[in-house]
């Protein structure tokens, strides 16, 4: 896994890769790991590099701090884009967030492959015509099992259920037009979706290890109901299917029309 800072420059057209070739991914980073968690586990760039590197160590990941105004000048700067999680909400009145929502619209119009994780999943939905609201059920934390809806050729290995870490209060409540539901949990009916062949949103955090999640929950324990916190901590003992989800992410990005030719 190769990681770097945001590049300068401009390409004339979106690149096209075969499914067996390495993908250059731009990380549209919307937050950073704070406190001693950064010392123990690294930042978001490290978390995503570790996740995707389990499947393809040659994947290139380039960091764009969108909260500091680092945005691509052209969709073709990278082969694909990954929008990270964040403590922000998509309905916050922040200039960088308005810029990010506009960027997603432009990237989608160009057919640029995109994956959004947690907050990134919500950004994709909000930008493309869906709705995001605080959950009536409160915080969703711990490892949740998602039920897969239908079959998806990029979902290799195929699974009917998968468990990953969750940490969210907001969730997508209405899909964008032309979106397809991919997975649901008991707490989050829209846990994953696609739009066409180039947009994939995942509400959970495949990049969070159980150890990292435990550190996050312990640092925010006062924000959760006691029984929710205790149950979430218990679920972390069972592990996750994050490596399979990492394989799905790369398979999805490589299977888009833009990259498969």
C-alpha cells in the first residue's frame, strides 16, 4: 500500500484500468483521529491503508484534507475516490461541507468511481438527492450484522450477512433516485447502497478494528446509554468481516465501466 499527500496537476480524461490492475484512490478525508488514539492506531489515512492493503498491498492511497480545502481539480487525478467518516453531520453549516457536496455531484456526473464510509455514505446520499437525519433509535455502535439485499457481481466473496463496526447517530433515511439498496441492519435500514455502477455507500466502518472501536467508545462513553455501551463492547469480542468488505470495495471500484475497460 502506497500513501501520499494530495498531488497537483490535471489529467485530460478519466483513466481506465483492467480489473487486475492497481487502483489509485484519493481519500477525501473529512476528519482526523484525535487524542491518544492517533498515537496508538494512526490517522484515517493509516486505517484505510491498512484495510485495503490486506487485499491489494499495491493500492495507492492519496490524502486530501477536504476540511482544509484540499479538493481535486479534476476527477481524473485519481482512478477512484473514498470519502471518510467524520464527527460532522451532512446538514452542518460548514463551507468545506458545502464544497464536498458539490464535488460529489461533479464526480458523479463524470462517472468517477466513489465509495463513502459512514459520514461519507451519508454525504453521497445527501449530495445525490437522498435524505439524512438523526436516528430515532439514537447511537448505533458495536458490531452489527447486515443482511444483503439481492446479488451483486462485485461482492466476492458472496455473503448473505456481514458484520462490521458501526459508530453513528445520523443515518440515510431516503435513497437517492436510481439508487439500489445493498444491505440493512436492524438499527439502520439503509446500511449500504449503490447508484449506478460508480457509487457505493457503506454506513459501517470496515476500517475500524475492534480495538480501535473500543477506544472510540470508551472515549465517548458519556454520550451513550449505559446498556447501549455495554452491549456494543460485548459485540467487539466476536470480530468482524472487514477484510471481505475491503475486497468488495476494491472489486466494486475495479468493476465500474470507467475502470473495467
